[in-house]
C-alpha cells in the first residue's frame, strides 16, 4: 500500500509543476533558515572540545552592581570578586579566573598583525579540553613567576612562523615578547570562554591593579565534581555575594554575578532578562526562540495548507470517481498525507543542501572568526524532524476536507 502511495505521489507532484514549485520554495526556504539558526546554536552551545564538559561547568561573564533607586553598573566582574568570593565553594573541583580577550598588535617584518590575547591562570587548561598540536600549556609555576610564555592557535602559528614549528619562537605583542610553548587548534568565536589567538599567564598584565577590582575585565569558570553539586554551587556563591564589602556603600550596596550554565549566561544578555535577578534566565530565551520559530514557520505552513486545499479541489473529479468505485476515506486520507509528506521531505532535502552551502560560505567569509559551522547529525536530525512535522501538520486539514467530499458533489467539482 505504501509503495503505491509513494508512486502515485511522485506522479501527482510531477504533473502539477506550479503547485509543486510554490510548495517546495516555501518549505525549502523556511527549513533553510531554521537549519542555519540551529547550526549556529549547535556550534555555540552543544558540548564539543574544548567545552566538552559543559554539563559540569558553570561560568560568569557579566555582573551588575547597584543600589535600589540609585546607581547601576553592569559589566564584566573584576578579578577580586572571584578571587575572594568564588574560591573554596563546596562541590567545586576547579576554578579558573581569566581576563576577557583584548586586541593586541604585532609588527613582524613590517606587517601589522592583530591578535586577541587572553590572560588566564593554569586551571583554565585543566577545565577546558584543548588538544595540543605542539608543546603544552603553561603551569602554576609559570603563572606565579609571571613568565612571558604563551600558547597560540594554529592560525597565529601560520601568521608568524609559516609552516615551521612554533615552539621556542617568540611573538612581540602588547609591548612584551612572549615565548611560544604550545599550539592548539583554532577555536570559534562562538565559544566565548576558550576563544583567543594567544593565551598568556594572567600575571603578565602590565599592572597588578586588577587584583583590587570588584568590577571589570574578568570572567570565571568552575568545574563541578558532579551534576548534583551545581545547584549548591550557585546558591552558595549567591549567598557569598551578599557579604561583599563595598568601598562606597552610598553608591552601591548590592552585586549580582551568578554562576550560570552557558545557555543561561547567554540568556542573561537578552533585553528581556532581569540582570538584577540572580536566578537562571534561560527559560525566557527558550520561550522567545520557540515563539519566534513557531511564528516564522506558521506563515509558510498556512500557505502550504491553502495550496494543498486548492490542489485537492482541482482533483475533485478524481476523488469522486475513486469514492464511487469504493475507495474509503481512510485510503484517500492516507494517500494525500503521504503526498504531502513526500513533498515536504523533498523540500527538506533541498533545504539541507542550501543550508550546507550557505554554512560553507559563512565559514569562508570570516564573518564569525574561526567559525566551523556544519550540518552534523544533530542538525540533520532537527531538520528531518522539522520537515516531517511540517508535512504532517500541513497535510492533515486538506486531507480531512477531502475525506468529507460526497462522491456526487466531487464529480461535479464542488466541495461540501
């Protein structure tokens, strides 16, 4: 039965080329956009090296200091905030405090090269899962001694050393000469915690004044011993922040810098999030993305339903003849639903191809630094599921309309 449905479906779609083209265009365009968005979200939030242990990590990249009815200061937190209040949290296996990347410039052989330098502690390399192509990361001893050593990414190695090994070579950046001790693969800018071109000990900063700042320039990431520890870590850190000593309590008396998972941290930057509320904000972003996806898919779905209704009405005489010869409503409904699912799966396949091509263009454009967007199995599964759901949903109502047609009225080309 299914084989005959599929055979008839392809014949009908080939016969009615205009309806088929309109339907395929709407389906493929919608699914292409949705799969592009899915690929970007997957490349940003899905567990992958060097963020392969996201289920056990929490981080902070934004803090807010304020006084009710008075001043508000929203920025990255300061080193002092994490150093004084995040160390020794129950359930935390490791804590890393690192600076946000800063643009630095080098002039080898008269060429101007911009790099993003991130200063970190040694725990940074133990929490994040980097693969070393050459050498090794710097150690606690390197950080304590403020040694001018650096880990660089693959692109930076090529820019400064060509195809030669980089270990032992030097790079002058930010007014200091660094000795290269390790090389790692490029990390997409979408991976904000590990992203940089160069990494150096946090103690190589030009001044140690950062150690006295509650606000400005630093992020933190913690690795929990197990997933059950995560709520306790969040709660204890929020409680500790209630005891922060402010230099001028007349201007500020409250600070919020919650430890979130990666998605919740990103959601905290959304305009509808309340940054003064330490509770997770991710549910708001999930709801917003769901509503946006539904609204975006709703218009082409409604259009496809209308096209399908018109297509079925065009075939009223065929339906009437088949009903007159004993075809049941169940058989006819099955046929039309299969036709619609075939149509949407073909459109989904076109959308997958278009999305793959656009992702390759986006990767090559450099719009997202070191982007490695792809249609992996997760994105393919999402795309296939969307196409199947699209086909079933947009085919049910037209099939129901068709099943209610009386044979005599159908032969007259009318619908009841």
